[in-house]
């Protein structure tokens, strides 16, 4: 599964409550910043950039967020993910990414 489909799947599943914020944030950071391929369009990148930044600076610890105001909390990550999810659904003119992801898995299979 390419980077775009990994991110679409991850975001959708997080918004459905299938991942906790710590897991989501570490996976979002890994896929967005480390795994590189040409599957993301410029518009995808613009939609995902704020979420990637938010996830990168997520800390579950209140002490971290008090010490450094740049850290984000769970509510901020969740709201940013939901906003990115809505924008991506509009961009791809879909109600969910289930079929798109299923197609990608079958093509890789």
C-alpha cells in the first residue's frame, strides 16, 4: 500500500476510534515524514501538513505541554484529524475511503 493509502486508512481509522492518539501520532509522523513516494498530490500535502505537524508535537503528558507550549494535546490532534478527514473526503468526492483502500490492497496483492 503506498503512502497516500496508508495515510488515508490511518486517518479514517483514527477518526472512527480504532487507534489511540499516541499510536496514531507516531504512525502519522512515520508515514508522512519518513516514508517517501510520489503518491501524494500537492493538495494532499497541503491538507495533511497541519495534521502531520500537530501529530509530530503530540504529548500525552500535561507537564510537557506546560513546559513547551508547542506540544499538542489529544483534543487538538483529534480535531485536526477530523478536519483533514473532511477535507480529504471532499477532495476525493467520497463518503469514506473503504473502497479506495480495498482497491489499493487488491492491486498490491
